[in-house]
């Protein structure tokens, strides 16, 4: 977790993992339902690729968390990473 003055940036992978556990969805099932390769799914969970609107919409269907939440989370997280690198 990355923390700054007012906003805490939570890596999306942590939320994805938690939600998969809550919904008893295996990683294999997640990969199939996301229509991703195993490598790309791992990159998504490890916050190594950009979360696009297409990915956010799939996450909404699978994890029942609105796509706008995912896009907002991505924007905050990437913004905080830029602040740290400076």
C-alpha cells in the first residue's frame, strides 16, 4: 500500500485476490473468465500492466465491483507511483 497526505493508493491486485477468495473463484477460472493468458492475468494481479476500460468491465462482471471503481483505483495508484518516482 502506498500512502500520501490524503489518499491511500491500494494496488488493485490485492483487491482482486481478496475478491477471488471471497467468491471462491480459482485463479484458473479467473483466467478463463477474463479471457487472458496466464501471463497477462498474473501481470494484472501483480499490478504490472495498465488496467484498461475493457479489463475493468470484465472485472465488474466477474467480481461484481463497478468498472468505474477499477478505473479510479488505477488512476490513483498510477498517480501515486509517479509521485514516488520523482
